[in-house]
């Protein structure tokens, strides 16, 4: 296995920021106390937890008491949907059809338990269908969830407007912002959200830490009971090292966001022009997207094969099936956008981050040209 | 000797420096998401996760594919009990557990009661151990799940889970064991135990916080309803991106536990016994829980007529925990000690000492000396001690409680 | 639990610890709380012929805040008449010691101890 050289799969996970690692290490060493302990070791841990909570809250314009730490984005999404469902009489819920499986699957689980689920469709440009959204709201759902930015296409949804419409019918409006956090501005209060899901490892923080930001007027039931941590909403000894890392990562992501956004948008647009010229179909090219994400396919070339070929040449990126879910198969996101299955099977996602430079992209284009030439001729041969 | 001295290893343990070393590459250049299947970063992380799974399984005599990663023992307890109770609810809706279980089990069972399940909370004998006849009698035709901890977190007593497992198997009841406090402390061999589900924690065994596991038996196969849905990780039983560095840490911690338990346990036991001998020199002290069926590192003592929290404050150079709960909203003392039939005053007067890998003789001697001095000082301040010295039986006093 | 500097001061250097002989002239005792609740306070006052509290003693079984609250009231009651002593309220004790909400009950108990001691005095010496 050659040493992977260029990492272009930042939407899957990001390298740990060196400053975040430095902040975490004492908590894997001499600062090892349990935050529930009533002695000096415990007090240090509690103080660190408070600081981490304040930093995460500040990054999204929420109050620290509104931040419920979890083991990650999946848990936060599950906590919101199932925790809200326990506190409400079974009714309707609506989630977009392009959500991550950790929103779609809990929603489908609730549907098996007596809730009526509407999956809101998407348009070809990757945004959710406004007419379908309004029709879903007309049925008076208690819970609505629409992601801030899609993990595959990077397409941004008009959150503030959607939230306002949902609020008008009395629904709790939640947004999975795991991909948007750190890449675009998010203000919990200004967006008018009921709840927001965040994750540390997509912003230069560690794996194993996430948060549900929850409007303090709302009540949820815990997903994990026993011990009373996180205001009774999430039991279990707090993972101090990871949460400290999360706090620092959130703060740093805010500090560099605007500068990164401009630079990564330029890199992405340059790459988009190159792949288009090479004959690729770019998904949602006209839509407002995350600065770092480009999703495309070469007709007739399988995305898994292309990603594998690129990996062998030292470029790590995500194929459509790999970033869609743990199961193989074509992307449910592209299906919802009406992309033909044949083209969808070719999907390749390039996602960059603060560590990506212009040379990386230039080298990637070279490798891509080489790969499509090779795979294209193979396809041509096998098709004969 | 560095102060404060840590004698609270059952609350959490330091991460062993060797464990931290093993984790660090996964916090640096090896940062892939183990679910990324399209490149080497992901494969490398996935291989590390699977190697760790082997190490965790090996400590408890299980197979790697019987290990499901979770965020910790609390989540494991929730997944095991709710997951099994929901999956097997057609068989029955009665759960059996014990009054001295950890809150992660008790609160989970209470949640099931709110959903309409029936629950029985068994008493323990005054040594903290469940009577097997009482356990057997509690299992009814409608009992689907029984949950009993292997080692109690407060008093360190070991429950007879081998015998209980046999009874459960005979009666067709799914048997869950919370072993968070047991790994690396006593030998566990699931090949010879009729245990269906077992909760494990890393941070009580010199691994990192935020990672645990649930053992789910394959033969005979035990099924669960997932509590966290999503990408279908962990064979659909627990979705969510796996935290590679934490998993690697847990694997290394469990590997070290397996290698070192045989030499570590006698050393820790000798220190614990030295602490016990020192404390027994103080008047009116009582050990809580059985001293034979008990892990080597735990000592729980009531210092009569001295309130636990004020004692903790007086001995702040040693970090311990107290059965008194004067800090919590309820003013009730430890429910574990009350379940032993200890009166409330003794429960309020209890201190838990838990020793571990980095405890030294010098630390123990310092602790004993400090305890002798401070217990004496607080008794000078104690009206109860004064009354007892005057020959008054405290049980005959009419207290003016609010 | 993080204690205020005043709690720590009273806890580490408790004022007026001890007991008066029960039969000493002018001595009255208030004992409140219960072992089962984790705190028992014994407050003794010694009242002069002029009706002013000359001296006070305490012993307390309880947490650091309970010990500090009772230590503080022994200082506060000295030099006060019985009626003046009864004006001491738990909120003042809690404020002086900067007690957190979970410790307010300690200051309540200290106020109760004053009331109990005064009541004992009145019962013993004035037949009320």
C-alpha cells in the first residue's frame, strides 16, 4: 500500500488539527478525572467541560446550556428525533429524502412505531422541493428535519425560510448541520431553529464527539438513560478529551472560516471547470454549495473503480456509494434528485479542507485524466 | 509523592501511558474514517478497529464478532436492556434486576416501566450479594431479561453471575451483565459463562473515556433492537462513525489488562489490605460489603459519627468518593449502602477508596495518617460522637428533622 | 463542589466549638437535624442576666457548609438579645457564606438551631 499522499475526502472525516491535538493530550494524561467526581480531579474536568460547551455554543450563537454533548452527529440526530417523539403524541413527521441515514433511519423507525412519515423530495438542483415541503407542512407535522448542507452534493438549503414556515405551523424544526458547521455561517437563534446537530470530526476535531443544540424551551427524553449527565438528556461519563478538542476545533473553525471559504471556493470552481472540460457531469453545479465540495460523474465510468484507481495513485476521495451509506448501492441523494442510476453509479466526491492547496488539486487533475483514460478504455473494451 | 493522591479508580482510571502512545498516531497522520471504503485512510482505520476488537474479545473469552462498539458502558447498558426487552417483548414484559445496580441499569429499567414493562428490583443480603434462591424465585414465565452487575461500583462485591446465568439459561431468560467495574480486575471467560450480553467500559480499565462495548452472544444467538439508527455500522446494532483512536485505546488497555492482571491484582490487594489495617486502628469504623467476594482494589468504610462529605473536605489531599449525597438535589445517602440495610447515618458516613495500577505504599501510608488525624478532628466537632461518649443510645433520641 | 473562601475559613477554623455544661446558669441548647438526613447541629447559648447572649458554642455533624453555617451563627448571636437573635434569617447566612443552591438547607438548619436554642431558654428560664 503506497503512503496516501493527498486527502480529498474531508466530508468523510478531517485530519485532527494540530492545535486541537495539543489541547486534548493533557486530558489523556495527567488530567484524567471524571467530571462527576467531587474532588480536584473532577473539578478540573468540569471546568474543561464548561469551557468546551461555551466554545461550541459561541460558534453557533447558542447559549451554553443549550448544548447537549453526544458521541457524535449520528447520536445527536437520533436523540432529537426519538427524544422528541417520546414527548409528543404520535403524529406526523417530515424529513427530507436527501438526509443522512442517521436522520432517515430513526425517522423510519418512528414510522414503524405509529408515526406518519413524509419524505420531502428534492429537485434536480439538490434543493428540497418547496411545493412538496409546503404540502408536508399542510399536514401539520410535529417534527420537521432538513439538513443544512448535503454531505454528497454540498448543496445548501434555505434554512431560515424553511424554519420560519415550519414554525408557523407549530412544528419543531431540526437541522443536521454536520457538514455545514465550520464551512458556512450558522446562527442558531437567527435561523430560528428548534435544534441543530453538530459533529467535531468534520471540522478538525476528534472522532467521538458531537452535540445537539436544543432550544431551551423544548423538552426531550434521553436516548441514553442513567447518571443524569447533560441535564439528564444524555447519560454516561463525559469524554472530556474529545469534548475539549471539539471546543477548540469549533473556535478555530470560526476563526478561519471566511478566509478558507474564499480560497476553497476558488479551488473548487477551478476543478469544476477542469472536470467539466474532461467530459464529467457535475451534480448541482448552479446551486449554492459548500465551498469545499464537488460531486461529479464521468458517464460510463464506475465511481468505485475510479476512486480505487485514484487511491492507488495516492489520492483519497469518496465514491457515491461510499459516502452515501455503509451499504453498497447507488446514492439515495442522487436518486432523489432524479439522476439516472447509470450516471449515479459513476459519482465521485472531492471534498477539501484548510489543508488542501492548489498543488494538490493540480496533481489530482493529472491523476484523474490518467485514470479516466485507463478506465475509459477498459470500459470500451468490456462493452465490446 | 505527588498530591492529591488519587484513590478513586472506580470513578475513572488514568489512561495508561502505553495506551496513550498507542492512540496518538490515530490522532495524527492516521485520521481516516473506518467506514470510508474508497481509500487507504479508511482501510487502515478499519484494520485498527478490527485488531482492537480482537483484544477486547480476548480479555473476556469472546469472539471478535461478538463485540459491538458503543460510547461507553452506560450506552451498552441502555442498548442491552432496552434492545433485548423490545426485541423479546412477545416472550414477556418482565425485567429482573437488583437494587444495587448502577444508575445506567436502574434508570433504563425505570424507563421500560414507563413504557409498560413490569420490573422486579431484588434485595441484596447485608454483605451486598444477591441470594440465588431469591434470584431464581424472581424469574417468572413472563420474564424476558435479567440484568445483574458483575462487580459493584461502590462496594466492590462480586455477584455470582455464573450460577445466575445457569438459572437464566434454564428458564430461557436473556441475561445481561454490567462488567464495567470487573474487566482487568477479575477473570472473565464467556466460553464458560451463560451470559448473553455484557457491558464493557474502557475508562475504568486504563483506557480512554467515550468508548465502551457490548458483548452480544452468537451461540445461542441473541438479538437486539438497535437504539441508534443510521448508516448500519456494527452489523446494524449501533450506527455512528467509529472513533478509531478511542477504539485503539480500548483495545490496547484490554490487551494490557489481560497480560498484567495476574501480577497487578495481588499487588493492589496487598495495598488495599494495608489501608484496611490502618483504618481498623480508628474507633467505630465499619467495612461495607463482603470482604471475601470482593475485588482487590475496593474498600468502602463508614466512619461513624462523621459525615462523609465533610470528611472528604478534610482529607482533600486524597481524592476519594463518598456515599453521602449532600451535594445532590435529593439528600439521600447512597442507595447501595441503604440496600445493605446500613442505617442512614452510616451511609452518610461512608467513604469509598479504590486503588489501582499507579497506587503506592507511600500513598496508602499517607492516607491512613491523614484519616486518623481528620476523623479525630471531626469527631471533636460531632454532637453525635459526644452523645455516644456520654453513653446515649442515638436510636432513643427523638430527632427534630425538617 | 467548590467552596467559598468563607466556608473554607469557618470549616478549617471553626469558631466556638464545644459544649457548655447543661446545668450552667443561663445555658440553653438547640439541637436540630437528624443523623439519617446527614446533618445534626447542636447550638448552645449562654444568656446573661440582662437578657443578652454572652457566649455560644456549637457542634455539628454534617457537610462543610453545615459546619460553616453553625460556626457563623455562634459569632452572630453573641451580643444579641434573644429577640434580636431570632431576626437572623437563613438567607443572610447563605449570602454571607455564598452557599450554592444545593447547600441552602444548611443555612435553614442553622436558623432552626437558633430558634430551638431560644425556645429552650424560654422554656427553661421563663416558663414559656
